[in-house]
C-alpha cells in the first residue's frame, strides 16, 4: 500500500509532464520546484487517506502552459479556488474556454472522454488551491463515518458520478481565501498535530466549497456583496495588516487612508469578510495575540497588555475574562501549574 508521501510524490511526478521542475521533500511536504528555465515557484501536494488530495500552485512562468487535471478513468471531482491571478479552464476537444478569476471558486467533474485542462498564462503570478476527491472513496468514508450526514450533500456528491464532464464557475468567496491563508501555518506536516491541523483546514475548505456549490445549484449565483472585487481584496489586505500589527493604534481614519475606502465601505467589507465590525476585529485579534503571548512567552500581564496595543490593563482584563472565563493572571498561572504537573 502506498503511503501518503509516496502518493503525493507520484502526483507531482505526473505534473512534471506539464511543468518542468524537480520533485523533492521540503520540510515534510512533497514539492515540485519549478525549473528556472520556465519560471519560478512551486507546487505543493498533500494526500489524505480518504481519496482526498490537496495541491497549492504558487508559480510564475514565462510561457503559457496547459495542465491536464487527470488522465485516469476514476470518478474525480475538483474544487478550485484562485487566491491570486487567474487561469483558464477547457475541456479537451471543446472550444469553450472559461476564465477562473481571482477570489473565485469552481467545481469540475471529469469524464474519461472529456478531460479537463487548466491553461496557465505567462508572466502572471498564480496562487491556486486545488482539492481533488475520488468520489467513490470519499462517499464511502462519509457514509460509513458520518451517520445522519446531510442527505442533500450526499446526493450532490453522488451526482458527480452520474453527471461527469461539467464545469461550474462559482461566485467570489473571500471566506475560503482566508482559510487558504491559514494553510501557510499548517503545511509542514512532519508531526501528527500539524498534519491534523492541515487536514482539518482542507476539509473545512472543501465543506465550504460544497456548501456554496449546493446553494448555487439550488438558488443560482446571488451577489455576495455590493462591494467590487478590488474593494473586497483591499478589505482582505487590511485584515492581514491588522493581524500582523495588532499593537498599532488602528483607527477608522487611518485604515480608510491606507485602503482608499470610505468608512462605510470599510465597515461593510469587515462585516462581510470577518462577520464583525472593524473595532470588534481589532479587539479579537489583540485578544488572540495576548493569549498566545501568555501561553508561549515569559512576559507578565502588563507587558502583554501594552505590547499588543491596549492602553488600559483593567479593560483588557475584563474582555479577556469574558472570552477565556478567567482573568489573564489566573490563565497564565494555570498554564504554569499544568506544565509543572506534567514535568513531575
């Protein structure tokens, strides 16, 4: 029986037919590193036991390339998400070419006589998340492991076998984009905990893709937001900026200046993307950072408070207790006590 890493290695060697490069192991992840003669970047692949494979393309090539998604005859379904750049999809021997835009989802079901192709354009960085499921294996696992699983979802997945050879272009979805960014912290899978974290995020991405696909099949594609794609991308970048620098004294005015958006659009975008206002997002980000510092550093509570941008210790203690059910000093003491007991 092939191990996960061997299966990933085989998948990437197959991809070498279309993208010249070297297949290697990089910090526990199987990677196809693009050869400098055609461009730069890499494709990473991780396989799971239930017919699920996740690939991440982060490449910039100097010539147009065509990639065949699958040449085998198994019933395969692909869930695509374009985080940056864009690419094209075409079925073999079909004149129709469909563009997958940045921040957009797509679902592809292959047919042995109607193979899918991805057309990657030169001189434009592409970050593409691809999740492939062997529908027979995946359905078998779902039906055996998840009693009472949503009947509509099972029916939808079953339909892949009966209706192969189609391409569904979904609407823009920033929520999936945020999950894909989380994979960056969980992609090095030499230990069990990070493997489980990575697998959990992949399943969550797949679940959200399936949910969106099911909704669009039932109700059609409705507008996700009145904001433009460019504006939604600005919101995503501002969210990342706050996460990376929670200690700064962020205000609506400074964030509007940085993003070029009005205050109303900024708030609308944060509610759509993060399900909270700008102020709530800043507070939540700082609390998460505070918990991490209390857990992983030698800093005392006062040092933590001022290092993450809070100006009032009493206010910090109040909202920390609301979230974590005890004040920060007790929280740190409990962590120390647990470590001492484990060592004993």
